[in-house]
């Protein structure tokens, strides 16, 4: 959680922890980028304020997060809500955009959507691997069937040759 509003940051962190999430919190973009660069930490979801004077801002935090943790989901939060900012955030890779003030349940809904998305990606990966295994198995079966067909063709040809020889 990245936000320069201490009360909001602590409230959101407490709420996310009540959802059994492990939470880290920093007060500005500079601290966020420093912790993102620390290899001891891994992040799945990042909630970041858009505007945090003196900077870097939430879009810069998101850029660093996506570079260092490409599978993480970033949600941009801002009190300076406008359609252009929301579209720009999404275009640059944010999973979603939340206008302040928001209800904490909105964050829970976002977390649930992200978890569902992760679950679907895991299912997709598992099913793709299974399909690849079945495709390999099918190719092996086709190769064996081809060998059987060739053997049967030779047997039939030999039987026909023998039959013709016996009839002559």
C-alpha cells in the first residue's frame, strides 16, 4: 500500500490484513520504488496513490513494479479523479483505478477479482500443460497406428502374392 495520507494508508492496511492478506505499507513513491527493488520482497497486488508529492507518482511506482514484478497487479487510487487519468492508468498497465473517497469493500471486491483472475490463469496453465501432454500422447499413438497400418499393408500384400502364386 503506497499513500502519503497516513490515516488512509493505515486504515486500508488494517482492512486488507483483516482479509488475511500480508501487507506492506510505505508513504511515498520513493519508498515504494526502494522496497520494490529489494529482492527479499515479492508482491502480488499493489495499491498506490496517484499523486504523492514530491514524487515519484503512482504511475512511476507502477512502471517500476511492472518491470521488477511483472506478474503483480497494480491498482491506482486518486482523489484527482477524471476519465482521462483513469484511462491513462489502465493503458499503462493498471489492473484498475479507484477514485477517492472509496469504500473499503471496493478494495475487497478488487482483491477478489484479482484472486479470481489468478485462479483462471493457474487453471489455464494447468490445462495447457495437460493438453500438451495429451497432444504428445496422441502423436505417439498416431505413429504407432501408422506402423501397424504399414505392417498390415505388407501382410495383406504378401497374402495376396501367396494367393496369386497358389492359384497359378
